[in-house]
C-alpha cells in the first residue's frame, strides 16, 4: 500500500500487473466500452427520429417563404400566389412551428452543444418573426389612418389586425428575451433544455391564443365567410391549440422519449453509466481512476471521519494522505454508500458490526472500505463523478448505510445503480439499516425529489438519468426492487463468503442473462412471505 496522493493527476509509473489484476482491469474496460456504446445507440434511437423529422418539417414550412422574400426569381411568379394560398400557407406554418418544437424536444439533457444551437435557431426565427410582425403592424396602422369614420368595417378590421400583430410581436420578443437570459446566465445543461422547451412551448400557446381570440373577435365585429382568409386563420389556430393539448405536456414528452428508448437495442441502465463518463474516453478514465483509487482500513477509521465537520482543504488533504492508501482495482473490500445527513453514531455502530462479521468470516483480516470523505478530492467533484463507475467496479461489495435521509440523496441512488450495472452481483449489496425504526413501506425512492449538496451535481445527475432512461419511474423501480429484496431476505444471507470480484462474477453469469428482462440488471425477486412492518437492523 502506498499513500494516496489526491493532487492533480500526473503520470504514474505503475508496476507490471499480475494476470488477475489485468483481468479485472480488462473486465472494467469492457464494461465501460459497452456502456459507452449503449449510450450512443440510445442517443441515436431517441435523438435522430425527433431531430430529423423536426428539421424536415421546419425546413419544408419555412424554406419556400424565405426563398420568396430573399430570391423570388428562383420560384417564379406563377408559383408565388399558389404558395401563398391559405390551403398551402396554413399547413406550412403549422409544420414550421411544430418542426422546431420536435427539434427542441429531441435534444437530450446531456447534449449542451445542440441545446445552444437550437436556442440560437429559435432566437433567429423569433427575431425574423418580430421584424415581419412589426412591418405588418405598421402597414395596418397606415391603413387604419386612411379609413373614413363612416367605414366601420375598415376601421374594425384595421384595428383588430393592428392589435393582433402587436400582440404577436410582444410574444416573440418575450421569447427572445427569455432565451437570451439563458445564454447570459450560462444555464446548466438540464435546466437549459427544460427552460428552452418551456419558453418555446409558451410562445406556441400564446401564438395560438392570440390568433384564435383575434379571429373570434373579428367574426363577432365584422363577420367571417368560410372562403375568407380570416376563416383560414381561425381554423389553423384551433388545430394549433389542439396539437399543443396533446403533444406539449411534459408527460407526453417523457412518453415519447421512453417509447423511442424502448425500441432501441441498448440497455438504458448501461447508457446511464456511459453518461457518467462525460467527455473523457474510457482509456483516460481508467488511467485517472487507477491513479486515484484509494481505500481505508477499518482499523484506521475514526468516528470523526463520519461526521459532517467542515475542515480546510489543506487539512483534508493531510488527513487523506495519512489514512487513505492507494490500492489496485479489485482490492477494496467494500464501497461505503451513505448520507452525510444521517446520524454519525448510528453509521459508526453499523460499520463496526459489519467489521466484526467480516473478520469472523475472513480469519481476522481487517476489511478496507472506500469512503468518499477520505478517498476523493472534494474540490474536484467533476473528475470524481467521471471515475465513479471504475471506483465502484474496483470494490468487492457495496455497503448501503440506510438511514432516514439515505433515499433522499441523489448520489446514493446513483451509486447503487452504477455498482450493479458495472457487474456487481446483487448478492454483494449489503443493506445496513441504521436503526430499528426503518420500515419496509417507507422505502420510497423518488429521484425527482432526491437532492445533492451541490446544485450542479444534481443537475448533471438528473440530466444523465433523463437522457438514458427517458422515464425516471424505471430508475425508481429498480432501486426499490433491490432494497425490497435486501430488506426481506434472511439476515444470515447478507454476508456471503468468500468475497469474489463483482466484475468476474457478473461476466461468468452473463450466459444466464436470458432470464433477465432487456435493459434490467437483476432478476425479479421471488414471492416473499409477509413480514413484520418493522425490520430490525440488530442482526447486522
């Protein structure tokens, strides 16, 4: 064991690996490569249909009219009246509006570049619309000035059209301002996507309501014939609003993403792990993880290491250097997953009980654990997030210190998912209730309400879940199923022995994967006999 240097990653000369260690690293590399490929397949399955159809619809709807304005000679004088006919104009505008909508919806929460491109396109289209509506408002204002007081139809028609164009100009300007604020504030990716969709959705609603109300007012004051342009505007606005009622709600967007993801051949859970790697390659992630992978001997662990006491970066670095030791992947006995908001004394007692059981089953050997406070650089959370799959795969088992706030912490839920997807056998997940009041019916998993101490971490983790799973209900169900199984299994089966590598165990069992459902990483639990509503943690 060597002291763990948690500074900036520098090239480290590692000794030649033994065949066993090399096999573990190759298994991890293979799993990460598969996760990365699953993420790409899922991204293509969800993004391409929406982006392609949205781009085609927007181009078909806007393109001819842009050509009429910029280069009318390319179309010819005979075709221009035909293109401006209401039977062609209104469907084309509907295609343009909802083509841009599909393009915005098709962007995944983790794709920052496409979010900025889409936001810029919406701003440009809205700016062009502002210019057109301002020109039309001025034209109708001039026409209003030419109307005689006795000509009620001319006055009412011009006044209604002036109000309509001004209101439309205002809605477009507000949309531009909202998107401009997103750019100015450098909004985080997931929030950027959500606010962009909401801004454009609001614009579509306002646009439909303004047109329909204007045409209803026109029909009441002036009258509308079925062959008039106003009747075409009214029909278009009603169809516009009907489409919004069906397609615009957030639930509809989630369902579309989930349906497209289900048609993909990729595992959504593997794609979630692939999204954790961020922009790093698998090789770079492995190099960084190997250089910073540490473990703490339970013999050196102190009660203060489990408290939320704030310490300076220098003190934290010295503490890590003295307690955490760099080890090879696969040589850490357990990854300790816990919530810092839970009682430190209860966590200490649960860990000491687990330590005693471990020593009894392993001839007195002290266990080693991976503890975030001592094994990662808290000032460089982003790099640690990208290495998390490797850290979890490098541990033989996963300890869940389940207290009152455990399921409210987003990091804890992500750790469970990642351990299982990286090849960890569910039998190697050990649930340690921190008190005797933990009840089975209180195991409520809701990733939407789970929180992180760092808002940027929460945004990135939720973006990863949204991008890979489409519907967070899948994520909640998988974690809930595992915890339900672990809380109801016999106590003497929670510490299987001897400990084996989770990666190699998972690959040996891959031939039996036909019993699993596609995209799922553990089998359905067998029917469980009813237990007492309270589950005792004393046997742990």
